[in-house]
C-alpha cells in the first residue's frame, strides 16, 4: 500500500515546476491532491496565496474531511541586488514566499489531525548571502517560519519541515542568465542541475509515515551545493596540482 493512500494533500504553485511534480508524485503515492495556483490550469484551482480570504474559502471546501498535508511550493523571485531593489518588489516577494505559507498554515492547520505534515519549499539561497536580496531574505524568513510552526504545532502531532532545492530545471530558472546557470552547476558536487521530480520525491517522504519523527528541519535537495561552503572552487583549482602519495608497502 502506498504511504499516502487515503490522505488529502494541498499543494500550492501546482501549475508548473516543482509544485506540479509534487502534485504528480503525491497522486502516484495514492494521495487525494488538491492542487492550487495563482493561475488556474486544467484541474488546478485558482488561489492567490497572498489572500487570506481565498485560503479561508479553500478551508471551507475542505472542512468535511481532514487535511493530511500542505506543501507550500508557490514562490517568486526578483533578481535585483541590494542597491537596486525597490520597496514594493521586496514586499511583493515576501508576500508570496513568506506570507503565503503563513496564511496557508493558519487556514489549514485547524483541519489537520495528528500525523499531518507541512512541507515548505525554500531554496539553497536560504543558506547563503545570495545576490537577489528580496528572494534571499524571503527564503531565510521561511526557514524561521518553518521552525516557529514546528514549535507551535508539534503538540498537536503536526510536523513542519522545509525542503531547500538547489539549481533545478524549472520555468523560474529557465529565465536565469547563462552565467548564473553555469556557475550554479559548477558549485554543485554532482555536476548537474536537479530535476523537479527529485525534489518531489523528498517532499513525499516528508509527507509520509517514514518521516513520522522528523520535524523542524531544513533538508537541502541540491546535489551537495550547500555542503562545501564555497570550498569546491578551491578544490577544483587545486585538483590539477594534487598528487596522491605513493602507497606504503606493508612490512
């Protein structure tokens, strides 16, 4: 039997990218998926995560049965640097990436039984001083929200965790400059971009009973990009000069 069989899971940002992959993976695992997105598409219902009234309306339609999972995938970026970002762009980015997950948790947590799971989709930028300041600070804030929600909801048996993708092939990263793409892949230990389904697999693990004692954690899914703290550049530069020592003969 699939680990998510019989469970209801709400997925935001489900029209494309990681959100769509999570929705597909959860369905394949047996879940009843409620996909929502700012833009309706096929079976994806329209919901703007920034609007509390829309979250309340969704909660009303789900009130007849428990909600076992919420995956906050909806996200946006703004690639202006520190000296260029304007207040409105900064606020808009935080509204989607931080306020949206907060409103979703507030609306749906009252419908969740013990054993339910909330997964917030962060970013590798949440571990770095990354250059797009609005996006970076929003993802750092989402880490804080994840920890605070885990603390508040743990007594109810509700788990809250964050998954942090590295450079993944999505419509958002498709618009990144070529230099950004190349530098991102160069900083990844596995030497390639990730795929949305690779992130979705980890999200489904956190939604299921196999992660029943996991809460309040940040889990990078980034091909090792967060693990080296910038040392990969040094390691790669020194590799041509490194020679393994000759083996020592056994006595």
